[in-house]
C-alpha cells in the first residue's frame, strides 16, 4: 500500500481487498474470532471451498465454527464490497480535515446513508486500544478547551459559551493528543480528568482559566499564560500546540462536516485525534495511517441500529 492509494490492487476488487485485509489483520495466520485459536492448516483452520461458500470462509478445527476475516470486526455483515471499505478507510485517514459522508458517497459510489454509517464504523476502528497516561518526568502536557455548535437542551445565543458543546484536549508536546467531549468545564470536572490521563510528574501548561488551578496543584509544575492580557508565549510556556490542534479540529468540524450531532461529537474527536497521533511529522504516511486503522477494526462491531438509535434520541 503506497500513497498513490486508489490505484493499488487492493482497491480494484473484493477478492484482492480480502487478501490484503487478511495480511493486515492476521499477520501470524488466521485467528478464530469465536475461540481465539491462531494458525492455519487442517489441524487448526481450514478453507471451506464449496460452491455455496463465500470466498475466504474458514472453519476452526477447535470450536468447529466458520468465520472470515470480517467476522467480529466493524466490517461484519456489511453488503458493501470490501474494496470500497478499504477505499473509505484510506480516504478518511488521509484527509487532514476529514471527509464528509456526502463526499464519501460520491467518491466511492455508495448511498449517502451507507457512507454515513461506514464513516462511523471507521471512527470506531480509530479508537485507541490501551489508554496510557500522558506526559512524565521532564515532559510537557498542554490543556485547553474548545467550543462548538449548540449543546442539547440549550438555546443558541449571542455571546458566551454556556450553550455550546465543550471539548477538552490534552496534548503532550511532540507526542499525542487526547480529546473529550464533556458536559461542563469546571474545576470539579477537569481535575479528575487530568489526573486520570496525565502523570503527576508532568509539567502542565494552560491558560489563565481559574478551573485549572485545583488540577494544577496535582502536577510537578503548572505554568499559565494570560491570554486576556495578550500573553501567548513566555519562554517555553505556551498553549500554542493544543491551540494548533484545535485549529485543525474546528476547520474540519465547521468546513467539512458543518453540522455534528452532540451524540456523535466524541466520535469525531476520536477521528481527529487519530490522524494527529499518526501524523506525517511523526513519520507516518497516509498509507501507514490507513493500515493502523485497519488493525483497529477487530472487536469493535458497530450496528446501524446502535448508531441510528443515538441519532434519533438526540433529534427527538
């Protein structure tokens, strides 16, 4: 898989896409999603090649259950050809500010409704597995909040941020970002959040907002810049890194997606976090980023009913 992606073999047919996906998901041989046995051959897993069997169907010798590479993944039971799935993954991973469902449906040739659901499945694959604490001795973590749209139960009004959706992002300088859609931004909500995600021996940097004061006492050092007085950099003290991430996030939400339901906002945060955490500055190419996302499809099945029920609940 190279950066000239859509001309590559795996995007040309479902069969080639399946072979490519098997190599990504099963680098050490097929893994039974039912019992976890790894390997191949007549004493482990074997192919079912009858005329009535779909391509790539295997049967586990241990538990006697049939399976393919898509069983137990976000691709399970989808009628969309697998090569179109791989195209969608690549496009969403390589577009810095995201790709709308309308653009996706026009590009890969599926309905808008299908493209919308595919994008949400791919965002599930982008979710990180193990959540490690950020920062550490000698490291800097910047924290800040952003506001977008109108929160549920709130009326849109001029001035202030109380009616908006709140997003808190933590950025380890030179490292990863972690963003969370929160109901409120207060000292009581921010302190446990920071303590649960950042190591105590970290140097925390924020703006002058008072709700960071209690949390700052937990860390080795807490430095602030005073934006209200026009201060944005004081030596090494700044929140420009996290604000740079917010500029990408907001341009994507406003310019690409336009309207994002509060019920799904966390999923969009995960998408932008994923691309930032696997950015080209860290040596990750578009192709490698898509491969990382493909490795995350296992064990994260998302049904349309689950996704649609959330939308209906929010929309009334």
